[in-house]
C-alpha cells in the first residue's frame, strides 16, 4: 500500500503556504509537482557533469551522454518499446504531435481522411487542421455522449478505406474519461490506418505497454508525471519512424552534409536536431524511477479512492453538477455550481490556498458540447489526501455563500 504521509515528505512544495494558508494543490492535470529525488538529479547534473552530448571526447561529455542515453532506455523499458531508438526525445506532447503531423504532410493526399475525437485537447486538434489544409485531407470527429464518453458505433461508421490516421487521447484532460484505445487501435488497423495516442493525461496514472497495445505512436510530457517541463517523448514503431521525414534540420540529425546533398542520421537522431534538453531527459528517467518505486497499481488504487471520495463529497453540495461521468475515468473532477462563474470560485479558493483550474482546459469543443463557458477542475495525484478534499469542500461552500 501507499504511505501518503511518507510520500508527501518527498515534495518540498507541499510545505509552503499560499495567501497565508497551507497549499492544497489540485491542479495536477495541468502539471504535477516534483519530488526531491528528481530535483536532486537536476542539481547534480548542473553541479557535476553539465556538457553537450554525443560530441565531445572529453569525460564530462561522455558522462552526460551516458546518463541521457540510460534515461532513454528507462523510458523504453517503462513503455515496453521494442527498441530504444523508437523513443524520440521531444520538448513535450505538443512537440511530439506536431512532429508526426508534419511528417504525414508528405504521406497524405487529397481526399484522405483523418479521424480525431470530440474529447481532444487543442494541441491534438490544431496540428491536424493544419495538416488537412496543407494536404487536402479531410478531418472527421468521433462524437461524445452526455457522460463524456466517445460513441464507438459512430467511430465504426467513420472508418473506411480512405482513413489514414486516427488521433485520440488515452485520457481526457478536461473530463478524466479513459477512452477505449484498444478497440480504437484494432478497428483503425482493420482499415489500414495508423493511430497516434496522446498519453499526456494517462501516463501519470497508468503504465501503457505500447507493444501490447500495438499502437503506432504514443506521446507524453514529463512534467505531468513528476518530471520537469520542456521534455517529453514520442514513441513510434520503427517502420513508421523510418517512413516519416525529419522535422527540423540542424546539428545531430545528419550523417553527412555538403551543399549538394545531406544524408540524415538514423533513428533516433534523425528527429533530434540541435542540443536537446539534456538535463530534462535525465530527470525524466528519474521521475519514472520515482513513480515505479511507488508502483502504478498502488497509485491507481489510491487515486481511485480519492476520486470516489471527492465525487461523493462534491455531489452533496446543492446545485453542483459534475461534467464527465464516464464509467472509466481517472482522478479529474470538472464541475460547476449553479450559474456562478467558475473564475469567481477559483479566485476565492486561491485566497484560501487552494489551486484548481478554471476555464475551458484547452478543450473548447467539449465546453461547446455542454453549452458552458468552462468548468472548475480539481485533479488529484497520489500525494493528495482525503483531508485536503475535506478542506477544499469547506472552502468551496464558503465561496458559494459569498457569491450567491
Ligand atoms: C497537457 C496536455 C497536452 C499538452 O501537453 P504539453 O506538455 O503542454 O505539450 C496535450 N494533451 C493532453 C491530453 C494534455 O493533458
């Protein structure tokens, strides 16, 4: 079992106060907090072996290269990729998605079809719209129901021999819905389409096995899973990564350069132009170690308890409506209270030291579906507690009284 009081000691930020009150951090779906074990790795890097990688013969450069490549192998093992060079370091989910979308520019033609879901984050909509503009491909959308679940019958009906790509998030950041990606992948493959899964919200809570899923591309950001900002990864099947052209030109991604012709480096370097976030990559590996030490089964079990408890307590409040009531969901609760604007509640909660997210959560199409401008979103991680939820409920009731 998970010892939450022991875990909380690993996170120095949880000791601080905000506006004179102890911090209650419920904005984990936007970014997670960083344990001392990961902070130590960052400090150690800049204190002891900061150097550019893959270039120098000197010792520091060797040490930095080794640590960076060892972290890549940790990521490979974590996601169960067949090869370490199927893991491409990126600056995060958004970068990973753009890398793939850009690569498909040369593989699509007019009349080809791309399917996205109604539950997507903006970063998983806009790159595909841009890709469609460039290529003349057509964008289709899997609709959702009132509970915030994708309608699989409608998905089946969208698939045909023109479908080339399907893009869906594993877990919705706005509602917490866990999407049936196994089914989505299998069906897409039956018409010969590739699938990219946005794992930005799933990776903090579950451990995906990319080979078992048979997924073509899987992407995530380190900062949502106890790592630093500015680093993430793209997993791609070797055959797909070989088909895609490089994304950016620069150092590190070439084999040979002359003014007549440049030949590209092999995987993964073909997609890693320029000096990367070296320290970030190493710290990403440390974040995976940290979470694996706690254990993803323990994490899921505990976060489900927080979700059930939070949902139960919130629903006792009169006029409160939760958006996203899918059977399969993670510890994200999106809600509104009567006609009170989410922003007003968020502002008062902040005065009481409580960090929640208010707004459209980069998922305006979902808000349009429910015909609301936004929601208040409380999202829990394994370092949150039931006591924090109790304090949050008391503060929320106070805010409601002040505003009605
Ligand atoms: C946060 C998030 C993104 C964007 O991640 P970045 O780290 O900002 O690139 C994309 N998709 C989902 C589902 C997210 O939650």
